C-alpha cells in the first residue's frame, strides 16, 4: 500500500467513524419503488443513510421497513424524523427538515422530540440540535460531511467561479435547449477548471461525500477518463438532459433547502399526514452491520436495498462481503428481491462471492436472476445520476 492509499483510508475511516455523513439520501426512491414491487406483506431491509427512503417505502404500506446502519449518527437522524412526524405539526416539520431551519429548534427539541429518541440518539442531538436553529449561517443541509462538501462547492461557485446567477437560471428553466445553452456558454468552462479537477481527484474530498477509495477504483476501472470525467458527465447530464422540476437531490445541495413542490415524498403534506396516522410505526432504526442485524433477526426479509456499500467490500474486505451474502441468503423469504447500486459499470465481484448452502460451495451469481433490462431502463431515469450502475435481482435458493 502506498502513502496515498494509506492516507485516503485513514481519512475515510475518520470521516465515517466520527460524523454524520449523509444528511439526505442520495438514491432515487422512485426507481426503488418500481424495482422492488413492494407488497403488503413485504419486510424490507434498507441501509439507513439519512432515512428519507425508508420513509418513502413506508408510504407504499409494506409490512415493515428495517433501517440498518452501522453509523449511529445516521440512525439518530432517522429517529429525529420519526419523532418529528409523531409530535410536530406539518409547518414546523417542513421548516425543520424541508428548509433545514426551525425557529426555536432547541426548545421544541427538548419539549416535544427528545423523549422519543433512543439514549444514544439523545446524546447526539443534545449536542447538535443547533444545526437546525434559525440564526445559523448554514442550514442543516450544509451540515454533516456531505453537507460541508456541498457548502464548499457552493462557495467555489459563488466566490471563485462567479456562477450563481447562471446556476439559478438553470434551476428555473425547464427547456433542455435553454439549459444546454446556459451550461455551455456560461458554466462549463468556468466550472471545470484545472483546480476543480484537481480537487475532485483527491480522496480527502471524495471521503466527505461518502466515496471510499475502493469505490473510486470501481469507477476508474470501468469509466473512460476516470472519476473526474465521470463526475463531469454526471453533472452535465443532470443540468442539461434531465428535468430539474422535481430533482430535489441536486436542488437541496445547490440552495440548502427543499421547496414544497420539490422535496422527498415524506415532506409532502398529504404523505406527512399518512405517516403520522400510523405508517411511520412501520419503520424502525437499527445500529448494526447488515450481517449483524440479520444474525439477530429471525423473521424472513423479502426486499433488500443495499445501496452501494458492496463497492466498499469488493477489495480487501471481500471475505466480509461473502459472509454478508451468507446471512442474506439465510434470512431471505421465498420471493426475495435485492437491489443495489455501484460506482462501477459492473459488479462482477457480487457474482463471484462464494457461500455455503447445504454443505456445498456456490457462487452468488448462480443464485441470482437479474432483471437487467428493467434495471437499465430505470437507471437512465435516475434523478441523482451519480452511480455507474443499478442492479435488480431475485434470489432463488
């Protein structure tokens, strides 16, 4: 291992071991709903991230959604959202999690939210509820490591590149032809400078956005031009080709807040009320690894949402990936469907993982039936557009 690899690993470990990383989910749940085919008896395991998508799935009325994350800070955020759904009126809830600023947040937290949190989450928010206070210079969506990264890139856009008027113009323009004209004439050359390309090639910056070196390797292996070209092509696709009308993923990191018209489903007034009326009770947060949760959980799981975390295990941690698949198979229901994303264009490492079934060693790829055409169609519609690939597979054991 060279010095850059060692340092990148240490930085990533520090960032993820000591911080809230994701303040919003960076996976499009519209794709997930189409891919998962959730039913009334579905039990779903999803890696928590910021909890937005766990709440989104609950709106389809499955039996239960188990949000699992080894970072307790991510579960603390989901617990705070669940407490807010149960205890706040819609206007305050949207101010807190839509605008990222709530007047008198500290008092509201202590009087209405704190006693609904686990002790570990109480400890976290006792020290950080000020993230939501109105008087702060930065709203909540510029907090956490991904939020800090977004804030820094916005600072670059505003104060170095001077692009804010043109970025705002693109957000307000639905015509793809006009957006292409604005991007090519006013943004492209001033954004993709040598300095910006250098920053985006650094593991230290990518770590803030939750991108480990192993995931970067997946991109570098499969994408011509590497990680910087991949990011550039993603940004150009979002701003030029895809509609921005409901692209709340990018809007929140460009403006620091959602709008009532452009926000996750759980923040819309009717859906908020449905969650308050009982659907939120179908969501629970669990601080553990996927394997650790499955070892303790006896009931079958029929839907797994593994995000992109298998990229992290594809190298030196490959034995952990195989062990995780052992437990996925062991706890899966007869009609199990699994979805995941990757920074790379392929995830061949999943297929070659080996598991033991009835005393026989089997490759995971032998046990999966892929829905490649559906995955490809959905991936093209992704509003986030920062993943190299999307995968849908049924498990047959």
